[in-house]
């Protein structure tokens, strides 16, 4: 199956929920964006690398990288391999002793390691088709970008007070476009999931 390369284009923080973050992945040389909701700890783990901050002591993902390097395990790439009910699943593709090993991982942890290794991030077209938001007039140029936002991963639930079940598909699509325009990727991810659930009858 053909893999499509992604890169981190933004880290985004929810305007209405201080504990919600999202990492936005962009298709390299494309206009599709995938917002993945993550926790505050994982957002910090990614942000310190993107912002070139040196913690006084190793964070958990720094420790994991140091452990892997001590045993000559190299992270070759990460692959966002599946999407089920709004939850992304990923694999770490590692090289050790001339052997390739795939390790299951939460997507947020995989991304925190990817930024530390500088390794590529991949997914498949069917996942992008289901999960992406289309941003007109842009192409992904994440590396070295100063623009930081935040997106979510594990459990993309609507922000409290929002009842998307009462809205029509047309209203949802209009609201989705509005959230993308103002770069509220956390709400956009929740609306996207509601639209996908209705289309698949879930």
C-alpha cells in the first residue's frame, strides 16, 4: 500500500477547553490536513522540540530515545496505520541488529518520538480521505515552521455544550468550514467525526 508523507504544520490549543490540544499534520506538497487531538503532556513533549527548548532533565520521550540509542535501536519512520471510530493507531518502524521491527504506539507518543529523531511520518490515502480537512491555497511546509497550534488524538469528543447530533449535515459542513477558517482544529476534529459517523451509519 502506497504511503503518503506528512509533517507537523501546527500545534493548536482549544479556545474553550484549556486541557485540549491538537497536532495538525499536513500532507507534504498537498493541501489536506489531519487534526489529531492529544493530551497536554504529549503536546508539551512535542512543543519543547519544535521550540528548541532544552529541559533541565530528560522528559519521558527523551528517556525513551536515550534508551533506544543505548541499545542501537534506530527509529526509521512512524506510520499512522489505522483509524477506527475517530481514534488513530500508529506503528514505530525501528531498525535493530539489521532487522526491522514494528511496534504499536499511541499516535501522540509516536509523534513525540518522530520530532526527536527527525524521522518521516507516513499514513495511507484512505486514512487521509476519512480524517482530513482540506485547506485551500496552502501547501504543507512544516519543517522549521514558526507557526504552532495544537490538535487532538485519543478521544475526539465534542467540546462541552456543543450538540452536533441536532445539526443537519449541511449545518455541520458549514460549521466545519468555519472552524477550519479560524483554525480551531479541536472543534473541527469533533465535527469531522460526527459527519463521518453519519455517513457510515455509526
